C-alpha cells in the first residue's frame, strides 16, 4: 500500500498537542506524496521516517495539553516584570514606600508580640480556670477598701467546712540574703523567697527536676531551689540534700529538698526559692483570731471542678462568724478573683503578681493600628499622586486592548511586590529592636514567633491583605481614567484625588501631633510627682536596707558614727522611707481609713524637711517618749476632737493610750495616685526592733568616697549583713515604673510615627515640585521671587498641619485627662504644650519639604520651557 508508516504519527500524538501533530502530519504527507512520485515507495518511506523523528523536539513537550503552562502564569510573570521595571524607574518613591512599610510592620509586630505575650501569661497552668484569689472589701463611711491580705488563720479554720474548696495556698514573697560559696569564694546574694503552704505544687504547675518537694511539710528548714539559683550558688544542679546558709546569725541552714525548673518566662509567679511558710508563724502553726497581732497573707483557693466561686464566697462570712467576732473579718464582703484575670487587675495588689493595665494594652494596640495605617497612607498618597505621570502609560495600554481588570491586577501586583519586600526587612528590623523594646518593658518577650507556623502564616496573610488595601485605591483610580483625557494630560477625578490625599495627610499629622502632646503631658506629670510635690531633694538621700531587729540594740551608736563621717549631713533610723511598697498599717474604730504607721527617731522629720503645724518634734530625753506620737494633718482632720494636740484619748500604738505631741504637715511618701492617708509617727524607743532602714542625707560632693566611708562603718557593725543601699530618687522612681515605661514607649512610637509621616511628606513634596515645575518656571519668568515660590509650594502644607493640630489637640486633651484621673495629685494641662507642639510640627514640616521646594524655586526657567 502506498501509505506512510503509522508509528511516527502515533509517537507524535503521544507527546504533543493534537493541533500541532495535525499540522506536522499534513506537511509530512505532502512531502511523502512528492517523494513517492519522484523516488519510489521505499525511499519515500525512509525519508518520511527520518523527517518524522527529526520533528520530535523539546518545544513539542511544552505544547502538550497535559503539561502546558496556564495562561495566568504568563500574566503573573508579565505583571511582575512590569512592576520591577516601574519600581526601578521610580527608585526614590519605591524606597520611601518600602522603608515606610518596613517601619510600620516592625513597630506593629513589636506591639503585637507584647500583646500576645501578655495574653499567654500562665497558659501552662493546667488548673488555671479553677484557681482563685480570695479578696475582701470593707466599707467604712462610704469608702470601700479592697484587700488581698487575709487573716492567716481564716482558711485553716473554715476551708474544711465549705464544700467546693479542694485546697488552699497562703503565699508570701520576700527577699532573703544567702551566703554563697563557689570556687572557694564567699559572697552574699539576695534571692526571692516564696513562702507557701504544703499544697503549693498541687495547685500550681511547676516542673520538679529532682528531689521531693513534699518534704516542705516535714522539714520547716527545707527549701526547693530553682535551676538558675542552684547554678549561682553551687555551680551545678546536683544540689538535693545540700545546705545553704543565710547571713543572719539566728537563722538555721536550709536543706534543699528538691530542684525545680525556673518558672517559665510567662509565669505570673517569679521566684528563686520555695519554702514552707511555717517559719512565718509562731510555734502553734498560725496566729489565732484572739491574738493581738496577726499575720495576713494572700490566699489562693483551688476549687473542685464545677464549683461556683460566688457560692463559695457567700459561705465565708457565716463560717468565720462561728469562730471570731472581729469586725474587720465578719463585716467584710468576700469575693473570689479568677487567676486568669489577675494579670490585668491593677486595682489591688498582693505583691506576688505584677499586673498590666488592660487600658495600656488597648492603647498599644491602637498605636500599632495607626502606625501601620500611616505607612499605608504614604503608599496610597504617593501612588495616587503620581497617577498623572502614569496616565500616558495606562492610555497606551488601553489602546492596545488592556482591560480595566488587567490594569488593576498590574497595580495590585506592584503593591504586592513592595509589601513582600518590606516583610523580611520588617522581620529583620524587629530582631534589631526587640532587645531595646524588652529593656523598656523591663521584661523578656516569651512568645516565640520564629517557630510558630500559625503566626507566620497569619503574618503572610496580613501582608497580602495590606498589599490589597494599599494598592486597591490607586489601581481603581488609574483604571477609571479615560484615554482621551489621559492623552490631553488631564486625568479626571484629579480634584477628588487631591482632596483625599490632603485628608490622609491631615490624618497622619493628627496622629503624630496627638502622640507628641501625650508624650509631653506624661513627662510633665512625671516631673510633677518627682520634684514639685517633695519637700526634700531625693537625689541627696541614701537609704540603707537592713533586717528586722538588727538595729534594736545599737542604733544610736551606729547613727552617731555615721553622722561624724565627712560628707554626711544628717542620719536617721526608721522602719520605712519614701518609696516603700508596703508600710506598717493600723486601724482604729473611730478612724474611717486605714492609717500608715511609722517608727522613727527624732531626726526623721527634720531630714525630710517636714514642718510642724502644731506641737513639737520627738524629744528622746523625755520620760514618757514611748507613748508620744506625732500625727499628720490628714489624721487630725478625721479625729472627732476640737483640739487633737496633747490629747490622750486614743491608743494608736503600743499598749497604752498615746499622747499626741505634734501635728506635722501632710507629706507624700507613697504614690501620688492615692490621697494622702492618715499617718501615725511613733518614736524609735517604742519599737526599736522595727528599725530596719538607715537614712543618710549626704552633701553634694564626693559621692563615691562618702559611700565607701558609709560602707566601712556598716561592715564594722554588721559584717554578716549585705551592704544594700539605694539613692532615694531611684527608689521613688519605682513608684511610677508603669508611667516611665509608658513615657518611653510613647516616645519611641512617636519618633517612628513622625518618621513615617515625614517620609510621606518628603515624597509628596517631591511629587508636587515635579508637577508644578512648569508653573513655577512661568511664575519666575513673570517676576516671582524665590521666597514667593517657596511660600506657594509650602503654604498648603502649613494649612494641613494647622488643621491636624486643631483636631489632635482636643483628642489628646481628652485621653490624657482620663489618664490623669488615676492620680490624686496631678499637673495642670496648660496651653503651652499644644502651642509648642504645633510650632515643632511646623518646623519639622518645613525642614522636610524645604529641600525640594528650594530646588524647584531655583530651577532655570529656560531649561523647563525651551521645548514648550
């Protein structure tokens, strides 16, 4: 038969598209017929086979239907090429957009890590939903006082009679100075001790690495040590059974019964040692309700599954009433506060958990949203403003057949590329700023985002969403332009676009100005509480911290020797000093508020420059000095006496009625968030063991040498007690740690917000200068001066800043006024802050736009207009 071989065509149909095979087959068949007439069947078949096999080329595989690349991939590649070409043409604007988005993403991620870190606090506690802190509230004369310190005998007495209480733990945290010996060298190390009931490890999940923590029950001197503390004291972790000594002569060596892992970084409870709280109680094991002195401790309850905390709280008072008639116990209203909520409860503290204000977290979240919004606004502004330059490009694309969808996809692709470039740069920037951010927060960020696939996937999805938000408006704007208008150089919607850009710039400056005002007002309040309310100079006062009973026998001798040192102006002994987080307190039936109680020597009030309203200071030579007390004006105001001076109607301190020998002016020794409380000041002779602090006022010269001399005297009298000193101004600053942290964070993110805003303004001013170049040239030809042109180019920016200031000022005033409500004593919000901020922003805007404005104003008109 005069037919060509079938095998070559079968092979081609197997590896190539049918349409291409039909075309090849037609060509081969024509050649075969020609060769058949001229060369015969045999030779025609050989040529057919050879030509068919030569037609099997790699390009045939690319056109096979099953392996053919989809068309949209070609479009994606095309859009990517066009995006990179456009970015390379507009390098400055691309850099501004990428840099702005990098800063915005990095800042927002830092805040997000903090928020996530806070939300995951204590999430390792398996019984967290069943743990509650017992709290009491007592109302006196309309004033409700919440308290987390519960009588130590309350739960041991009533817990067994209240269904639903599985167990309880009373806890107290305090430092202890331990004597450590490593590599033959002795040193004193202060460690945080957590004193707990035996069921502590049954309530809270902390990992025991070795040993038996239950020995805390059997051995009062037993302790559980954390891994890091073991390394500090012994250099290794094989420490179970070893002893560790305190620097106190009366304290017995402690036996290590167990080794535990360090509390996780996201644990509310942080400590170095766990010890049984038996050493806090008398030999009977607890303080009876009938004893004159009692110990109050934060108490945590573990409820049985399904138990209602309200039902448990309602049964506490009836049970207590069976065992005591103490008014402050049976008249209190008890409640159970969930352990999950304690990390946000700033209203009352048990000094075990350091809570974070929910308002601060919300404020940070808002700042994060606004900062990323500033970066998006920069992109939208710059891209839409440069739409005129791209008008011809879009017009040509429409002429050759590009549809609106294609144009939108092109611009969205550009936005996506910029966001994907900014993302890894933001992560790199985040790694660089996290250490500084942790320093400001004074805590490590526990949340590990690098190994969290869900977080990384969400971050990528968020970046894609940002790219869509950033590119959508410019894409829709450009795709709606008409070709006829584009070719004439006047795209439509120009006026609307200009108004939108101005509105976005106003938004940027509003946020930045509001942040600047907030930073100023927070700093003003901190200056107010540090300096303007004190009667003394805290930077010249040193506080030496000792132990209970240390100064009871020789405090006068120590005081005399310290007072003779060069550079020492005055010395005083007391149980408390300004900045302490806990003072001795007293209650009295005829006084509505809880009173702070100070035990001081005769020079204490003089050292702090506290003036007497009436009466006199302590006289240590008076026979009845131990019964004398001095009260502050706040206590005098609430006493129901016509003339409280020299009254002996009250027993504030000690076993006998006290004689009020003086009324001192009100003074601030605690945080200014609270009203000044009534104060009782007792003489040192009445309770000498309570003197635990030496307060030294030094002269403003040779601080270092003076401290060395003080340390020498300290070591002479107390060789086994660590020399622990602190300048009073640093101690007072701890009262406002949250405020200082807030000020620093506000300052940091204010700088970032201003930087992003100025970046956008810089790019926008560059664009305006390019657009108005011909107009400026014509004005120069007509005689306009450089000053007039500068005013023309920068005038509208000043208007935008002014409008932003008008919007930002009342907003900042409102929010800062709400924040200041937390302080009983606060600074006045003055108009100066708002005026200074406005002037600073105008100067900043001028510096940002002046370079482009000046460059445009000095352009030679001939170079611009010669082709017109």
